[in-house]
């Protein structure tokens, strides 16, 4: 059974996403203002800090999950200092946390 509503919804979302991505190029056709450049440099770090704090807000630090979270956070910091790669750091932290929670500290 083919659902035209779903196809239309996906097409609409794709169009809106495309228009949102195109909007800055239309508005700042001549020259990008300095405040937009500044926000482009600062926002990624701000968003990462907010996500980091959100992930750790409900952690019980005295449980095994808290210990796993602390070790995973240290792994993220160490890998990022070593390789300066955000993707590698986050992936390493995720793998370390899952190995600790599912295997080493499970129980």
C-alpha cells in the first residue's frame, strides 16, 4: 500500500530543510557580517557543552553507571587532546561507556 501522505510529508520536510540551508546565502549575498562569523565559530562549542551537561545531569555518581560515565568522559578528553578529532573522541567515549556498562561493570 502506497501512502501519498508520507511521501508528501517527506517532500515538504526536504523542501523546508533546503530552504533553511539556502536562506543565509540569499540574505548575505554580498558580505557576511562579523557577528554571523563569530556565532559560527562559537556555537559548535556551546552546543557541545550543553549536550555534555544535559547527558550528565541525572547521573548517580555513586553507582556503576556513574563510574562508567566518569571514565568515558576522561577517555573523551584524553582522545581529544591526543588526536584533536571530535568524531573520534565522541566515538571513543561511547564505546568505552558501552563496554563498561555492558561488560566490565555489569551486574
